[in-house]
C-alpha cells in the first residue's frame, strides 16, 4: 500500500531508537484532526509524552489488518517498549502483535504454512525452554490464514447472529416474492382477454414472457433502488448502535467500520432484483402463454382455475410459521438471559476502567493513583463502598490460567482451566458477591508466601471435591510438571458470571493486589441511591488527579450487563419485526387471493343467497380452500422448523430447540391470522346486495 503523502515505515526505523520516532497517520485521523492538510508531513506529534514526527499519511480505505478498529497512528514496534509501560516488549510472552507476510510468487499457502510453523516452533522452544507451560506453547496449534478478509473481533462474536438475520431477511424476501407472484397471477387472469387477442394476431409466447418480465423487473428495480438508498442513509446509524467493543485486554475500542454501499453491493442488489423478478413474475408469465385461446376470446365468466395462486399462499404461510417459531425461540432466549441471576448485584453500581500505563506511569505510581482514587471516591456523598479489580465483569474478556492442587499436574488438554482476577478487599461487598467460608482480604495485610487467594464454589468443587478447601494450597500446574503450593486458599465466595451471561460458571481465583502491582484497573462504586447521580462527581475526581488520565466512559453495572446482551436483544427484536411483517404479508396474501376468488364468484354467491343458502354455508364454502392451504402451509412450516432446529443451538440459551411450545404458539397465531383475513374477505362478500350483483352479471 502506497502512502497518500510522505512515506511509510521502513526497516531502518526499527534498527535504532532516537529521541523522535516516525509516525504515519491514518486517513481518518488526518482528515479529522488535521482537516486534510498536506503540509502535515514533518510536524511533531505527541503520544503519551513521547515525541513523534509525522512522516506519512495513508490513503482512504486503508485501516490496517483489523477490520473494525483500524489504528489512527502507525508507529515502529520499537516504540512500544516505552510507550505502553511494557519493559519486556520484545518477549514472546508479552507479544500482542499480528504478524503479516506477503508470499513470494509461486509459493503456495501450504508450503508457506509448513516453513513458518517450523520457524515459529523453534522460536517458541527457545523462548519457553525450562518453563512449566513450555509443553503447551511448543505443542499448541499454529494457523496461517489469508489476510484478504482481515482480522475481525466482531466476526466470531456476531457471525452466527448475522447469518440468522440474513436467513430471516431471505425468508421475508421469499414471502414478498410469493405475495407479488400471487398478485401477478390474478393480474394475468384479469388480462386473459388482452393476452388472447395478442396471441390471435401473431404474438409469440416468447414476446409475452419478455413483456411480463420487463414489467416485473421495472417493479423490482424500483424497490431495489429504494432499498439501496435507504441502506446508504441508515448505515451510519447502524454503526452508532453497535455495542461497546473491547480487545483482549478489555480496552474499549473505537469502531472504524465502513459500511457504505459500494459497487459490489450495487451489483448484488441488481442480481437480487433480477432473481426476484424471475421468482415472482415467471409463473405468471408462463401461465399467460398457456391459456386456452378459444375460451379467452369468448370472455367467459367462468372462474379460471389457478391452483398455483393458492400454493403461493401456502408457501407464505409456511415461511411465516417458520419465522414466528424462530422469533419465539430468540425472544425466550433474551428473556431467560435478562432474568438470569449473574451471581452479583448489578443494581446501584457504576463502573469504569482506568489505564495509567497509557501515560507511562510506573507500577508504583499506578498503585498510588489507585489508592488515592479509591479514597477520594469513597468520600463522595452517597457512596456505600468502592471496589477495584483487574478485570471487569460482562465485558467479554478476562484472564485465565492453569491451576492444579499442590503436587498434582493438570490433566491433558486442561490448559486455561481457571479464571483469574486481582481485587481489593471491598470488591466482594461492592459487587454483592457473598463470602461463604473463611475470610476476606485485609487492607493492611502483608504479602506472604504462599500468597493468599480466595476461590469461588466452582473452583472448590473441581479441585477439592472430597474435602475442605480452606487452607489448601495450589499453583500453576501443567501436564509436564506438578504444581507448586504458591497459593493458599483463605476464603470461598459464591459463584458469579465472569465474561458473559451465556458462559457457564468457571472456576475462579481472586488474588489481592500486591504492593508492586500496577497497570490498568476497573473501579466499581456502589451507591446508596441512584447510581447515575454519582457519575459526574466521579468524573470530576478523575480530572482533578490528572486531566490526561485515560478512562472509559462511566456506566452503571446494569448498563454493562445490558450491553453484553446486545446481540441477543438485536436478534430477538429484529426477528420479531421480521415475523410481524411476514404475518402482515401472509394475511394480505390470503385476503387478496380470496378477494379475487370472490370477485370471480360473485354470480354464484348471489344465486346461492337468493335461493336461500344460509350465510354460514356460504362462509364455509369461501373459507374451505384458504384454510386448507393455510393448514398445509402451517404443517410445512412446523416440519421445516423441526428440521432446522439443531442449527439454532448456538444462538439459544435456557430453552430447548426441541421444545415445541414456540412452534405451537407460532402455528396457532398464523392460523388465527389466516382465519381473520379469510373471515374479513368472506363477510365483505356477504354484505353485497344479491340483486345488484345479479343485475351486474
């Protein structure tokens, strides 16, 4: 990728560290902060008290290999050592980088994978030789993947949800096509006299099909154009409603997604319009060319038989049943997660993260800042308690390591079996996590060996199932080496969710902050009244300590939990919206098909009424066919749901995909909607004056 202005970083920039290092700006930052000024090259830039010289600007559209969170500034790796409070930045164990390589011409990905893996294994063996966890790192999985689609944090999190939403959109589009197809079939029947005349004077079926498809393509193209324009306007709002995104260190990231429609979307939209035209218009076009010429020229009043129109109605009903069933599962999932007890008290708590390391604070300075912040926030009116943790809850990330009782080894494949969090003594009271046995950490406690730890019930059950866990020791344990007794259990607390509400309760170890511990931390503040009332005073305390101090936006813990349910909430409400639209379309389809059939049967209905047929008999006659095809459609929708149910296992929670309650409710609702539409159309026919109808006929 060539820069828009200046140059990019070169290997020479990594060979030596100077007082002023080079930096390359992204196009987004250049436009936002420098208003697109080309003379920015050579100007100074300060990042966390470190001086840089701007040497280049990247072109529009380049955001690095990270799809959603492209960096604003590109700097040499050598700058990371002093910039991010990482004195061991060159160590493998501290790396958080992405390695990108371009293959030489003629080299396949398989060959490159083999060579890169051998180099990687050798480097790992050298780095981790003699360490307890060396067996894991040296034998761990190695992957080399194409970078064409970039590296995404959102993709693994939302891919299943997006696939389900796209499937719902496709089903809705099929319902629309079936609905329009039914209308076109009715229009074909109404124009059968015109079509017969065209055929009689020499028009071929090919000409009629071409005309029919041209008309429907004009209709679908208009709809496609409106859809693309709507997407163009709506995409900025879509990015704004996305949930907070954090990296593996729980740092809040800024989204840089470019979701504006491009030529690929325009091409896809055009092809979709053509496909919809074929789906909706081809049956009507083919039927128009197959009608009986002699009967059509006589302009017979006999009702033309159009079973395909009712088959399309059954298709709409089937797809509507399927959508409603899936929506029921997703709404139940969202309800189950919202009602779930996370193991902590989410009410009356505000939370935010602070990262002094971003300002090159030393560990001791970070620790002093933490103590001052705790003390000053604790003195604010309305504050009940203040707790600090190294990792926040419900943020989708966290620390894990491998533990085993002293003298034992971890089972093969049991790597990363325990979650880990460093906390202050008031953390449990602030979060509403109950101490069940033993004691809590003390503020004046002097660190000793073995280090003291508090574990949750899941940890005690897993590692000490046969005896009392209090007083027992444990340590890091791998399949190659037994664990030492570096930690001693002094307390057991109740289980609590850690990364997400969906996650099963994990064995968790809580450790107390040591005197030398620094770095970023999460502050939790429990209030006596409305937690939002404390946000501005807390923000004032932060600014009074250091106005440059980087911290996340302050939120209530309830908002954090609710934000973690963004995918489930979005899926539930969008699927519900799809289902409502599908139900309306299905009702319109039934109503339209029956109304057209009634219009063709006016003479028969009038004669029946004049001859004294009871209204109930007429209603039964008119509703028999719609309800029969609706029943077939509902049955097909139920079968489709049962067949597809196993694929929903990854998106549901707290409900079984084999539970027929959702599909039963959906089937009942669809049948009620169809019956209401049928009854409405039939009653409209009965309200007509039989004498007037017969006179018109």
